[in-house]
């Protein structure tokens, strides 16, 4: 397989991006974004001050995966952290090196932007992803994730 082309999400490919997000929601057994959330995703990615970056992995004319990320900051390292929110390859494109290519793409951005590290979460039941990340050199941390939902803020 030829390496995919990483295409920044823009108005022209936003529909493909949303389709990939819906595919991920189905895979993770979650409710996909509703119409209002889709509009926020559009504004937050394509607005004057984007809140996140998104890229589609294109194999020819096909959207074969996507990544979204944003930056946090480590006070201990005094450097930004690339936080990988989503990395997803639809089932029909798996096993072709697309995920490895997208992870490498993100690592390159983290290096170029002088990040001290790159972090993400993975669902505990997603054994293929856990194996993939471990083979890629990632280490599982001994931290618990806590969350306050919108209604609890």
C-alpha cells in the first residue's frame, strides 16, 4: 500500500470527517454527535482560533482514517503536550499500515512543535489498539481518569 496523504480538515472535506466520527462512535458503542455538536465541531476546527486540529488519511479518493488533537501544557517539562483525542481507521482499511502512518504523522507534529510528550487514552476493552500502541513504544500510565460532565460543572 502507498502511504496515505494526510489532508487537513477543511470546509471541502468536513462531511467525510463527520462520517468518520460517526463510524468511530458506532465502533465504540457511543451516540454520535447530533446536528448541534456537528456545527460546534465545524466552528471549533475551522474558526479563526481553532480549538483542535483534524486530519483525514486519504488513500486515493477514500477517507481511510482520521486523527484529532490539541495541545495541553506540562508545567513539569515546561513544554506543550500533544493530546491525541481520536485516531481511527475504519475496519475495511485496517491492517494496511494506515494507523501506524497516522501515529507517526502525529509524532512528527509533536516533535516539530517542540512538545515534551504525546498522550492519549484507550478503552480498556480495545485490545487491538492496546497491542498497537504497545508495539509503537507507548507506555501505559498508572493514572486514573476523572471527569466532570457538563451538568456537574
